[in-house]
């Protein structure tokens, strides 16, 4: 027994009760578990009558772009975004931001734009129907010139011209009825609450140290589905999963503090894995992600994940953690870890245009989301 105590005291003295890792060690350990997410998407607009229209987004004025009734046309012109995700289990499940997995759109603005389009279409239909009605009346007045009475009192009718006029009026009547029907359909679909909007997404991922040249390298090789999104507006989290439900062998699986997996028996015995330590101001943090998406990730040796570092500048308030890690678009969904490799936040937003004040979703909200 005495020998064991001496051995433990010796180990404690050697380790200093601390198992913090260098940036290089952390990068080597965790980078295999961080991926680029590609999301190709468009929006489906379901009308109250059961029909659907499709569009690709909203412009700077809030007007719908790419509106079409053809789903294949919408697919051909769909939008694209990239983000970051990381593995959280051995079943191919990855965590990212909700706005990466299921891009939201301002539904109120979209509905308003759609209603404005409908109103403009109804006005157009009314003007077109008025024009058709005028053309019909002109043709009707021309019928009198198709017949005449000669000197002896006999009636003569230009049957060929009369048949031509009747044929033209039949076509005008057909067009008028179609426009009238379309106008009535607009009236039945102009209810804003009856218009439903949803994103139609196709997702795939690519791994660190692999080559990607087209979207097929994501969508076809490593397709994913969205399995869960947070229903809380201020919790920008989502889970996606590889369709084969298999985390690649050797890929790092991220763990929250206290979950285990980032330490060993000795760490737990000595308290050297940071599990019980509260976050502190000026504490060192690291983020592993794909800043600027493929713009920075693509190299001659394939795509490369980046590690950036910073300090905690504001303690978590239950909703967000503020840190000085520099980020760019594309880093949404990146894991933020401490010096022990524990997951402490998921990057989701930046403060204005500055690169050095950025927000992460803290571990409390992550735990709640994963337990649901």
C-alpha cells in the first residue's frame, strides 16, 4: 500500500495535476472529426389550394427571386452554402448550426412579396381581360359588314368572313375564361396565413485531407439528412447524419466536459482534464473549422481544416459565450474546445463586421439540445 501511495505521489509531482495540450496536439487529435458541409437548397411555397410554387430566395429589397411552378427549374437554380460540422457519436451524427442545415428565410417578408406578386398578377389579368373584351366587341361590330341587301332585296352573307370572326371570338372567349379562372385562384390563395414556406435541402459533407472538385463530391459521396433542428429561436443548433449512419473509422468524436473520452483514468483521478473547472475570463480556447468555406480550405493537397485561437472575453450567460477567436463566413457550426480538447461551445455568430468578437452556443444549451 505504501508503495502505491509513493507511486501516486510521484506521478502527481511529475504531471503537476494538469493535462493541458498544445495547439499542435489538439489539432492532430481533433481535426479528423471536423468536416465541410455543403447545402444546396431552394424554397417550396405551398398555396392554400394545395398547389406549390418554388423560389430560390429573396433579393436585397425583400422580393422573391427565381419564382417558378417547375420544381426541376428550381433545382437547377438552387442556392448553395457551406458551413462546418463535427462528429458527436459513432453513428455518423454531426452537429452544426441550424442556419447551415436548414437555411431560414423571413417568412413574413416572403409572404408579403408573394402577395404583392399575386396582386400584380391579378391587375395584369384584369387589364388583359379588358383588352380581350374590347377585341371581342370590335369583332362583333364587324359582323354587320359581313352581310348586305342588294338592289333587288336579296340578302347576301359572307359566310367565310363570318366564320373567321366567330372562330376568333371563340379563341378570345377561351383566353378570357382562362384569365378569369386564374384571377379567381389568386383570390383563393391570397391569404398570407395559408401560404406555407419550407426549405428543400440536399446536404453532403467532405473530410479534411480529401479532394473536392464539384458538388457531387459532397452530395453523391457523403450524403446527409437533417435529423433534428432546435425549436428555440436563440439556440442555433442542428444535427445531421450520414445516410449510411457510420462515422468513419479514426474520426475524432467530440465530447462535452465531464462526458469522458478526452481523458483517461489518471486524468479523472487527478482532475486533470478540465471537466470540473469553470470557464474563466481570458481562458485559452481553440476553434477548428473551415473559415471562408472552400475558398481557404482548397489547397493543392486537398481541403485543409484550420485551427484558430483566442480568449474568453465574456463569460456565458446561458445563451452565448463571447470569445476573441477570429472567424469568417463558413466557420458556422465549428467546435470550440478548451486546452484539454473538451467541447465548450459551437460557433454561430459574429459581432458586426469585426473578426475578433464572436459568439458560441455554450455547453449548457448543447447538453439540453442533445438530451431532447
